[in-house]
C-alpha cells in the first residue's frame, strides 16, 4: 500500500509541476516575451492546455469572476495538496 501512495504522490507532484509550467508559459505569451506561433511553443502550450484546461474550466465555473485575476490554478494546487495529504492521513 505504501508504494501505491508514493506513486500517487509522484503523479500529483508531476501534475503540479506541469500546472506551474502552464501558468508561466501563459504569462510569457500574454506579455509577448515568447512567440506563441513557434512550433515548439505552440505544441507545448497546446499539450499543457489539453491537460489542464478541463479541470481549470470546472473550477472557473464555480468561483466568481474577479476581473482579470484568475485564481483557479492556485485553487487547483491547494486542492491537489489537500487530496494528497488526506490520502496519506487515511492510509498511513
């Protein structure tokens, strides 16, 4: 059971790191620091968008609109950490 918990923890860590990469890349594109039309950047943003947008859109539909501030990645990171800690508490 311990190895399964470690696997779940590693998956949550990997998803969190890719979420941070998605947020950073979206900022870099929004501030026109990187060109979103380059093939590597486009494939990276498309892949990360397909991975994270379904979950983030579900969170965005629940939280109120705060204007230009999007706190859905922060809520998702907190929820992931909470779920991981809850799993460790229950099964350890």
